[in-house]
C-alpha cells in the first residue's frame, strides 16, 4: 500500500467534493506544512500533542458552518 500524507488526503477529498472539511493532525508539523495545508483550504492543521477539548471545539464549529470562527479559535490557541 502506498504511503500518503495529510496534504494528499486533503487534495483527494477536495477533488471529490470541494465542500468537504478536512482537519489535519500531524506529529511533524512545520510552518511550511501548515501554510501549505491552509492554502489548500484545510479547515485546520493541528500539531501533536493536542488538547482533545480544542479538537472537539473545532469539530463543533465545523459542524455548525462556522469555519472562520474555528480558524480564529485555533489561531488564538497557537498564540496563547
């Protein structure tokens, strides 16, 4: 089986349905990977280890169609 990364999954999901929301969780988060994922319209990019409550909040916002709110929420976590 071919090994693929989160960006490839994101691209495939968006090709099949552009409205699909994708949250990438990575143990190898770099600023370059984060920028690439956000450019390709990921809902959020989370570095491991992460707080489960934060992930639940992002999923909650995504489910309610508040994507911009979820992105602002994640950015506030990154700078706090």
